[in-house]
């Protein structure tokens, strides 16, 4: 038996899949709490996970988008270190990439 | 509702909404960025709003935009679900930490309000409970208020993004990477704690070179988390 192709419903099905996956994440910790002991190892691994996901997403992206993107991201990080303002970091990063691209990089 | 052991009041919900208000400017910017990125990736306004309403997880939604495609196979949909679960894996620990609070309430109520569970409501709920609060309305009110603002700002971002004819020229294709990179700063806990991130980034780079698709996020992130889990933290 083969499923019919997602076709025109692809985007909606993708959103539905994300909804189910996210909801399962939301409830599974509460449900599993009584069964799985959170050892220090598990706790430390999960604590490191958010930063790991960011690094694992952004680094290959920089490699693909090129040096102008790398400069823009570093400018945004620098702005965040100095001011801790997400909006400002976004403005700085986007100004950097728009400027560099206008100059032909 | 409202019995002493397991209170859930309207006053609590208002308190939760007030507590979450300080986070609203950041959330609005994040939602507008997502809406604009979604418009740039070709999602319709309906699809964009639907995702914000039902997924309601900012980072996962921005990652999804990076992986979005015009045509979907079942494999690609399953892959997106796996990446989403990986990005949201932190919710498992957050939910587990608040489970003793939820245990006093009916299972159906917990199943319903956890749909609105976010990083923000976790932080607010954790702090509130540490101060001796027991009203579940605080958690629900913060999640609900954030959901409404998240949805409205998403729609605004999509409408604004659609006005930009060439997203690349204004750097809109970099909105997600910039936000991601900027998020590293509040997560920073010193150089030793960053070692797993370095491992994650390098493993992801190599994986992205060797394999097609987006397995690199999962392989890289889990490699880094493993390093974080088994590194000697005594120093």
C-alpha cells in the first residue's frame, strides 16, 4: 500500500506534523516524569541543547551563504553583547548584509 | 475550580498576563520576523497564521522556514516533524520540572493548557511557584496572552514582508540566522559551557557537507548535547 502524494496539502500537512511534534514535546515531559529519572547527565545534556541547536543550524548556513552573511551575523552578535536588544541586533545585522550586498559582496 | 488544593482563578490568569507583558516587545519582533520570513518563503497568510496558532513555538517555526520547500514528500514532512521535536526537546525537561504542580489538576485540563506552554510561561510559572504561588491560572493566563500577541504580530509581519519585492536585497533572508546568532548571547554561560556548541557546529558543518537534507541539525545538536551530558562539570 502506498500513500497518495501530499500534493496540494503538503504545506498544511507539514504544519500539522509540526503541531503534533510540538504538542508531544509539551506533554511528554509531564507524562514521563514518573518513569524516567532525570540523572545529572540527562539534565546537563538538555541544558546544553538549545545552544547546540543554534550552532548546528547557523554554522552550515554561514558556510552556504558566504562571508557577507558571516559579517552580518557577527555584527548582530556584537550588538547583542553591547546592548542586549534583539530589535537592535536585527537592525544592525540587516543593515550590514544590505550594505555589503549593495557594495557587491 | 478554585478549591484550595488546586486553584485556578480568573484573577490568576490576569496576573499571568501582566507578568508576561514585559516580554511582549521581544515577542512582537520575533513574530514579525517569522511572519516576514514566512512570506519570503511563499507561505500564504492562512498557512503562516495557522502555524503560529497551532505550533506556537518561535524557534521551531523559524527553523521550519529555513527548511521550507514548495513541494512536500512524506519523507520531508516526517523530517520536519523530527527537527521540530529536536528543537522543542527542551520543553520535555521544562514540563517535567513543573509536573508536581500539575499533578493536582485533572488530566484533561493539563492536556489542554499544555498546548499553550512556552519558554515564557515556564519561566513565569517556575518563579511564581518558587514564591509559593499555586494558582494554575497564572501559567494559563501568561500562555494565552502571549498566544494572542504572537498570532497578531505574525499576521502583521506576513503583511509587511509581502510588500518587499526582493527580500534578499534588504537582508530579509537573513532574519532567521541573525536572530539565531543573537540568541547565543543570552544563552552564554562562559567558555566551558560553550564547548558543546562548538562540537555541535563542527559536526553539523561536516554532516551538511556529507549528507543532503537537514539531518545536520539533529546530528550536530545531539552530538553537542552528548558532549554536554558527559563532560566533567566539576571545574
